């Protein structure tokens, strides 16, 4: 995260004595750090010792959704055709994955008191439908429709929707952090004048009163494809204050300020987040190219080093037909793709587009799961035949 935040009670100097009101017992400092001790970090101050745990047990894994013999082809599938009831954890369905990226959706239908921690992956929870709040050690983070919620690896949290009749998350997991692209930042880390968003667009948690409760509290830990249940003797949200650069935050896709050009600009112009193994772009309403002979629809291309995933959020898409809200297309690396028949010609002369979509370009191939097989559009690979 590109700026420093300090909330609640913290001592004037880190790693020094910080006594509770009784003057005898200490608040417990936790350094929450990245890249060993050389990356960004935050210091949290707890009522209780964070490592306390009474019982650890592995949860029996669900039947694998892997589709090992999935063909190399173009895919279009409908995530709304695969809904699993449950809470924000149990309702998740994986669609695409590799060693460094997992793409899922969740349609939560109920609340839960269970806490969740993804121990091996950073997460983006894109709120396609619904409003509510993400609760964590850092406090209360209000979210609204079309927010990206960026959750650092190892964060203990809960997701609470206001209305479970209308709730959907598009989830991206990454083995490395979601970073602000370097060329959007100056030498001090501040977002530049020509960046497509600004620090004011990021919403940070509001500290809650620390919860001083003893009992049995369940934390569900995800460790790659395994789950473990930790039973802890105190409430996880016992933080009295914290400061640093590492914390959950939100950014709404509507706040993205797109750039336009005289002729068609390539997808990196729409970057929003980067990782070591893939990038995320978003497409938002924008003016089209202003060259008198421009073709607004993208040209055919073979991106030989990236798989291209598009999650369709809303609107009319200039290069595709048959798209629904919640559709995903996967165009694997090494085979050409682009507008379907008639879409290039139909785009000529258009002045603007009204579309919202999230694109993920991965640097290693993604593997479709059986959930893709169950929800894919028939004949999509042949949809370029005239």
C-alpha cells in the first residue's frame, strides 16, 4: 500500500514497553511483515498473545474439481450457473488456477461467526453484488458494489453482507502481493499526477473497539488446497491500535480514470494492480479513439506469454456477443483471438463504450476446473467462423 496509516493506541517507539491501564501487564506487539523483514509492514498491538491456540485439526478436503484433460481451446463460461449455498468461505467455487493464481466466485447465502485466514495467498474480493463490511484485526472496512477489497496474505477476517439475497464475490488469489504499478508512483511512492487513481480513492479500515472476550473462537486457515481449523482462546479482533503500510483496503472500479488515445491503446494502459506472476486491468466506460479512421474494436492478437481472462461485470461489450453479467472468457496463450465476426465493422464510428470488465493476464497457463466444464457455452471455440 502506498501510504502510512496510524489508528488507535500505539506507543511512541516501536518494540518498547507498552503497558495496559493497570500499569503492569503489556499489550502484545505483532509485526506483520512482508519479504522477510525488508518489505512493507504494520505493527499491531493486541490485548492477548497472537500465537495462542488450543487445538489444530485438518478439515477433510472436498472432492477435487480439477479437470486434468481440459483441452487447449477458447472458453466462455457463466459463473452464475454455478452457485453453492453457504457462507463467504464455503460458497466459493474455483474456475481457473495455476500455482500462483486462483480465480473463483462466491454467492454467500448466510452469515457465519467463523474467522478466515488465507495463509499462503493474497486475495482480491471484487464485490460484484451487495454491500456490507469486512471485519479484521485492523477494524471495520465498509464495502459497496464494485469495490475491489485487497486483503493481504495472513489477514484474519470476516465478510458480512447486509443482504444475502443479493451477494456475489469475484475472487482472485495470488501467491505474491497485489501492488500498485511502479510507473504510477513517483520516487517517494506517491501516486503521480497522471496515474488513473489517487490515494483519496482508497478506503482504509476504521478501528473498532478491541474485543476482550475469552472463549473458543474458530479460525479457518487455507493453506494452498488444504484447510485447517484453529481453535483459539480469545477473540481475534483484540487490537487496540496499529500503524504501517500493510492492511486491507478498498478501491471502487468506478473511480478508475481511463486513458484514451488517437488510435487503439493496448491493454496495459488499463492496469490497476500488478503481481510477480500476473497483472490485473479493468475496462470502464471511456471515449473511443479519435483518429478519423480508427477501429475501436481491438485488433486480433496472439499474446504468446499470457493467458487472458476477462470477467464481465456490466454493459455492452464491443468485441463479444452472447456475454452475460458474470461471464468469463479464457483465451490461452499462443493462439490468436480478437473480435468475433461483424464486431470490428460494427465498432467503426462509435465514440464511446459503456462496459465494465476485469482482465487478468497470467504469465503461466491457467487450468480450467470441472466447474468450467459444467458452465461453458457450447461452440464458443467455433464462434469466429463466418
